[in-house]
C-alpha cells in the first residue's frame, strides 16, 4: 500500500546518505514483498486516476526491480514431518 512517492522519497534519502546520487537506492538492495494487485495506494482525492498514478508501477524506479513469483504451493500436510523439518 506504499505509494510511489514514498518509494521515491526513500530512494532519494538513501542516495543522499550514501553519496551515490546516480545509483538507485544508493546501491543498496531493496526487498518489496506482497502482490501489486491486492491493494492500491489510498489517495485523498476520490478520483480513481489519482490512485492509479500513485501506484509503484508508475514510478521510474519500478524497472530497477527484479520481479519474482512463487509458482509452486509447498504447504505441508500435518503428517509430513520430514518436509516440515
């Protein structure tokens, strides 16, 4: 639910702190979790377009991330003690 503005602010803060102004996030690794489809950022403006523009995918930083997807459900049955360990 973090808006692109927060992500871009964190980027600028880390770049300034690391004194690496031309490297995204000052060369630090950022890990974002969750699904982009679950919750859009909430806008004070009730217009849908303003919420869409606040989405992380509309940030120029979005292309710098590597997107990973879980494709296999690995939930264990209660009897699978070896797998749980």
